[in-house]
C-alpha cells in the first residue's frame, strides 16, 4: 500500500466533526434529526464565547461549522467569522433580516448562507454534507486552492480529467494542488469525496449483525455503484475501513 493510501485510511478512522453554534432549540432538534449518520460527530454550543472556547482548546479537528447570526448581534457574528477567516468550512443558517448581512458573511469567509426559516431542510442538509465532506478530506486546513476543490460541490465531475478541465489546470497541476492540500491523489480525493457524500446522504444504513460480511459488502457496493460507478473498484479495495467507520455505533 502506498503512502497516500495509508494516510487516507488513517483519515477515515476519524469522524466528521460538526460544530453547531446556535441557541435555537428547534434548529438544534432539526440538526439532530438530519445528521444521524455514524460518520458524524455533532457538538452544540449556544454562544460565540462557548464556540471560541471549543476552538481554542484544539481538542478536535473541526470539519464544518454551522452557525447562526442572531438578529441584533450581526456585528458579533461577522467578527467571529472574520477572526477565524483561515477556517474555510463555515455555513450560516440564520433567520437573516437582510441580504446585506448575508453578503457580508460571504465576504468575511462563510461558504454558504441559508435562511433557515425559508430554505428547504433537504437543501440545507445536502449542502452542509458537501462542505463537511470537503472539510473532512482537507482535514479542516486552509488551502489557497479551495476554489478548485469547491468545484466538486458545484458540478457533476466524474473523473480527474474533467476536474482539471473545470479548474483550468493540467492533470499535473491538479495533482500538485491535491498533494499540497491533502494526503490524496486527485483520483483518490475525487473517489472518496463522492463516496463519503453518498454514504452521508443516501441512507445506506447499518446492516443487521446476522447478515454476513460478504452480503454487506455486495449490498453497499451495489448502492455505491448507482452513484459513483467509475470509482467503485477503488472504493472496494478500502471497503473494510469504510465498513469500520460506518459502523462505529456498533463498536
């Protein structure tokens, strides 16, 4: 096994850490109802002060922050985003009172802004899953090449040639971008981005312990094949690790 694959498997031993900054109990319950995959580890805090304490402790590598910008505390929320501008995986879910606040949040560094009172829950969930998966594979780190990776969240990119085309890069340049920003090759990054996103959103579920591992392997592989057929051979090679991560709740 090469070094890239070893690092990839080590990465998959961890869960996707979400930090939710919101004192809205209804929104917290919505998050609990939606983010049920055992791949997620969700932490809730009610204030920016509590969030800052969590971040400063450095006990967890965060992969995505989901935060509210409360009415009347816009400047505090925007200042918080700006203070941690090197953390790229921020999603705002708020009952925003104006488009000005939304545009300011984007300028300060947020990737997505949603009106949680109007947007469909399914849309918010899917977009957060994309950003969280990206943050997971980039290990929560800043990269000046983020725009190239965001293409995966915005377009149906099926191979690294198409990815390089959309990024206006040569294959060699794309590989260089991936190696500087992650422990993965371009193909590995692409394969695992779509596969993890699929596992998070399509509800493969946890098979019964009575079912044989061989059957589980075939069942998961068949479902993955519906979404990322061109990457299934690579995914199957690492199935044991995927299986372990997916079934953390059983261990």
